């Protein structure tokens, strides 16, 4: 694989192939469609060489249909023909002729939003043969809402320009992003895919300018990974296949410490498509947090603790992605791509601590300084093969994906303690952490799709996922003389995760009701080892034959087209959520001396039964989607907090943790049930003014017990988001093509087993001005968190303590980004004309 990657690099650089599609803006007459097929002899079934294929756009003007020639070519020796750069929304017609065959005319409906249409094998004979029309709906709005998914066009997302994938997620309905960049979909954690495959990259590590669209699947069918009980967010990276050379470059600057640059380049010629993208992203800032705690004895407040945090952060990312598509012929494509990412983080956190007695009188203070540096490298390689059969929509794909990465981290922590009168309370303590890690993931997948007829379709496939990880982490206590003592906190581990899966789905109709029934089976095995103690932990599902239900994941979709614009759907799926390594690793994280983190090696996967009822209503100026959903999580992985025991404090004493510190870990609750209503509207008041409001109402009930302690809780929460887009056109040059975007969101308090999360809210603003001839450039000004109000807070209320805290991950930022797109459809790296059978452009055929 490494040699193959080096070959790709050498090919790309030696040929100077840098390209990516220009951003599209304005009217939806985009020319990026593809039409292909094969001309064959009706009797021999063999391809016809040098048959003439002329392609026309059919338009209605004053009640009269007129044809306009756009492309023409002679077929290859095997009868193949192919046209690129076609409009998506226009009806098409082909004129076919060949020596010894009758002149033939075929009508075709628009290519549509899929971007490609297979005309199949077209037979020529003395008698004309009529080709069945292909009906595809063409649409390129900011958001496309369907029953099973929503698709978001990132190009129209002004806030994301010059940012990361996290900035994109903030402007997508149904998704919430907390202050640490964690993503939730309807208050559940979704699975993140890149180009339909798992990744070890975080969303913060993916430049927004490299993303073409985002697909949001709330209740995946059996075709998708069963570990997606919280839904799937599929990030589709940019890669265009237009003829010629084209691309986009951008650069931005802002405050605090914001700097970014990006290039997406593409070259398509003949049977090859080369693409290359690269970028740099930097951000910084000072984030603050506060913690107020009451420690209790037998339910009565015994003392108080206050903590004030100041965290100065510096984050830098580099990335490069390149690859080749090789079109063996019209129906076979081989692709290889590689993505390299590395990053460097630095932070310096200070904590001012106050210890007060039961009367609220200050007894002593503490001061903690933590300085850390982290670095990582990520490598992704994908090898894809796709075969299109003669029948439209029938295809076979085979993929191999490799994700590899490594990281290093160092942290120095200094603690000092002072009495209220200024004298020393205890000797200073100094702790040093040092660690390294590496991770390798392999995914192999085979998928087959066969549309038997207009309503009936089967899909089946196989998948194997292999995940290996190793980590070395050491913690040292440093005395006044500089001598180091290794602490029990040191943690060296390795783990191996295997998931093997197969699926089958069948789609058809019965008395006007469409249905899709599917079944997926997954066998999983997780084995972890603490190297220093030789302790093992993990799980295997199913563990024995009687537990076979733990490996089966059915799904059922029912849909009814009530009218042309109204569709109803009822769907059910069963999924699994396997605990992540940090959730099962017994290592204790002491970065915050009063809020410790530890995994639970006894955790087991949770299983989710998800039921949704959808109403999708289209109307003249927009689209409405209403969803009633119910989720039952058995064995729900839930956070649990308690003060540390005396034995734990003794173990951690040299690490300078507080004797009343809270230890946050995870348990399997008996169940968590969610009942919700989600309403999403996309409405266009005018061609240049639209809004997308979303409301999500949810009732949540947690059933959980730890020993004799009942942690059950229940409550109602809601969240809303409003996205407003407006663009000025037909105005003076200063204001013409000036666009605005405002996003506001609010999350109400939400219950957790031992308390509640506090409310969150914020507003983002962006404006973009198109520049230069044909609007090939633009400048974007964006403010993330206009009122500097985004923060994440939690309240815990137990018999042992009451704690009210909040923290921030990033602060208000201002960013200006300049982008420019370019392209030449006639650019040729190789000799363009090579005799008969080569394609001629539309310009060559016209005039």
C-alpha cells in the first residue's frame, strides 16, 4: 500500500496536476452532468464503431420546442460514447446515425441532481427503436430534504468559509455542537463518516473548504454500520470530474490568532481524473470556566469550593489530499486517494482555587498551572473500484480503506497552596505527563445493487473492520531536587477491535405502499490489555449461540406517496453502540484536580430500537418535514459521578488532587427512553431570501441504578435553530451580489442521571460579496458567536455534593476569507487529437 501511495504522489507531482471544481453560485443551470452509454448492433449485440452521436438541448419558446446542439462525437471501437459538462435541468435529445443503420432519434429527461445518467446499450437497426425515458428530478438548493436523509450543500454555507467541519455542523438543522466541538443529533452521538467510510479524523481536523456536502441520516437502514444508533453524518469531500483544469484557492485571517489557506485543484482528461487539495488552519484564544461546589456530609453542606479557569489555546492543522480516477471504460472506474493530516496543540491553563468552611469563610487557596503540547499525524488511503452494469442503477463496488495515525503529548502541572493569611499551607507539587500512541484501522467493503424493475430492488454487501491501537502514558511526581517518581497513574495499553458484517435489503411495492426490509448481522470482538499489570478487559458479541440476537439488526421502511408533493413514511431499525476506548480504559485523568475522568472496563454495548414517523410535504415555495420519533436504549452508556474514595485519594495524593474531587466515569443504565417531535421548514420568500427554522421537542426518561443508589431521572427539553439567508442582486456595483447569513440557536436545560445540563445559546453572522468577472471570486466576513455567549454548563445534585459549573472550548472569532475559482475546459496536458474515435467538444461541432 505504501508503494502505491508513493506512486500516486509521484504521478501527481510529476504531471503538475492540481485541480478541484470551482464553486457554483447563482442560478441552478450548472454544467456538471454526465451522459454515457453504448451503441450496439440489434442483431449481433456488438458495439458499433464510429457511429455519430449528436446531443441537443430541447427548450420551449412561445409554445414551440426548439433544439440546440451542445455536443457531438463518434463512438469508440466498442461503441462507447460519453459526454461531460452537461446542464442538469434541461431535457435532452440524441440523434444517432451510422453507415448501414437507420437514422434514430431519442428523447431523454434531465440528468438530475445525481449528476450522471446511463443511457444503457442503444440498439441500431433498420427499424427505429425507442429508448425508454429516464425520469430524474433536478435540484441544487442549499438543503434537500428527503424521508431518509437531509443533504446540505456546503457551498451556500457562508459561516463555514475558511473554517472547519465543526463550523459547518453549527449551521445544519437537527445537529447541536457543544463548546468542545462534540456533535449530537437529537441529543444522541452520531457516527461520523468521510465519503461513506469510517475515519479517525475529528471534525475539527477537516477544513470546511474541502467539503462538498453533508448527508444527515437519522435512522439508518440495515445497509449501514449497525454502530450508528445515534444516526450517521456522512461528510462528502470535494472531487470533480469536469473536463479540463479547474480549481479554487482561498486565504483568510482573523482574530484571535485565526489564519487559514486552502487550494482545491482538478485535472480531467481522457481516461484520467487527477485531484489535489491542501490547506492550513490555525486558531487560538483564551477560554474561561468556573466551578462552584458544595461538599456534603449526610446531605448537609460541610464546606465550599470555588474554581476559576483560564485556558490559553493554540491549534494548528495541515492537510493534503490527492488521488486519481481511472476510467477503464464507461462502466468501470478505479480510484485511489490519500489524505495526510497533522496538527499541533498547545495550551496553558491556570486555575485559581478557593476552599471555604461551612460558614463560607475562606480557609486556604490553591493555584495550579498546567502547560501542555500535543501533536498528531493522520494518514488515510482509499482504493475504490466501481462497475456499472448494462441495466441502469445496477452496480458493484469494492473498497479498501486504511486509517493510520500517531500522536505525542507532554504536560507539566505545578500546584501551590496558601493559607488565608498568605502563609504556605503545603509544599508545592509538580507532576509531569508524557505519552505517545499509534492507531491503525482497516475497512474492507463490497456492495452490490440490482434494480430488478421500476419498483423492485435488492442490495447486499459484506464489510470487515479491524482496529488496532497502542498507547504509552507515564506520570511522574517531581520533588524539589528534580528527582522523578513514577506514579500508579501511568497507563500503558493496547487493544484490538474486530467487526465483521453482512447485510441484505429488499425493496418493492404492495398496493401503492413502498417498503424496504433489511437484515444486518455483525460479529464484534474487543480485547484490551493494560500492559504494566497484564490486566485484560473487553467484550465479544455474540458470546454464545443463545445470544445470536445480539448480532442481528433488522430494519423496515414503509412509505406512501399520498400525492405528488406529500409522502408518509414509517421506519424501524435496531442498532448497537459499542463503548469507546476512553469509556472502558480504567486510567484516571487528573488534568482537572477536582473533576477527574476514568473509564469503566466493565462497560457493555448498548442496543437501540428506533422508530420514526415522517411527513414530507413539498409546496410551491419550500418544503416541510415533520418527524415523530421514539428511541429505546437498553443498557444505555451513561455518565456517573461520585466523590473519590479514601483509597483512591491515597493512590492519587502525589498528583495533587483534591480530597473531595469528583470522579466521573460511565455505567450501563437499565434503559433510556426518548420520545420526540422534530419540525423542519425550508421556505423561500423570494429567489434571494429564505429561512430554515427547526424545532426539536424531547421527553427523556433514564432508568439507572448503581448498587442501592437510584440514579433514575426524567424531564422535558427542547432546542431550536433558525438559519436566515439573504442576497442583494440587481443593485449598485458596491451592493450587488452581497449575501448575508444569520444563524441563531437555543438549547434548553436537559436532564442527566444526577442533575441537568444548563441551557446553551448563540448567534453566528456572515456576509459574502461576489467579485471579479463572472463572480469568480468572493470575500467573506464571518463572526462566530456574535455575543460571546456559547458555553457548556452542568449541575450535579447528589447526597454527597452539589456542583454548578461551566466551561468554554472556543471564544468569539472574527474571520475574513478571500476565495477565487478558475478553470479551462479546453486545457489539455496530453495531445488532444489522436485520430478517429476521439471525442470532439461541443465547440468543435457547432458553427
